[in-house]
């Protein structure tokens, strides 16, 4: 009787350990699929909402570099990076964070590259027969 009770107790403890590990692994958010486009005042980064995510950190690196730099944080699914420089190539990765402090990895494999192009400066003045654009 004592042996079977000990065996059952050991089995319950073993199964509860596996259940805990599986639950914790399922809570970590996935890496969002990220897209970036030129915007009027920077580069617009967008991504799909990730299950279990409460916050998103936006990281950037210049093309050819391996160092990711945090450029922003939001609980939305878009961000405009206004700190970019004209004619520089950038890569972006968004990491999803949950309330427990778990986070998704950076983008794995090949990342896309986008070149920021500054919007052209135009000057307008009133003219006799309309508006003149330079």
C-alpha cells in the first residue's frame, strides 16, 4: 500500500513538472512579421498583432551591421522611426514582450533592407496665373 501510494505521488509530481514546462513555453510571444516603407518624416514600420504580446520594441540596424539598436517601444502595431538619415540602408526587427517578461527573438535568417529617401523639398509661391512650384 505504501509503495503504490509513493508511486502515485511520484507520478503526479512528474506529470505536473511536464505540464508546467509546456505552459510556460506556450506563453512566449512569437516574432512579429515586420514591414517597413518610406514615410514623409522617416521610415514607417508595421507588423501584425502577436498573441500574448503586451508591448513591442522596435530595433534597427544599419545594413552590414550585426548590432541591433532600440529605436522605440509601443503597444500599437506601427511605429515611425524619425531618427533615420537620408540614403542610409536599414534593417528592422520587432520583438514582442508579454506581461511576464518573456520576449520573442529577433528576426531569424535573412532580413529585408530599406533605404530611407528624404522627401524632396519644394517651394511654392503665388504667381499671376496660379501657384508656381520649384
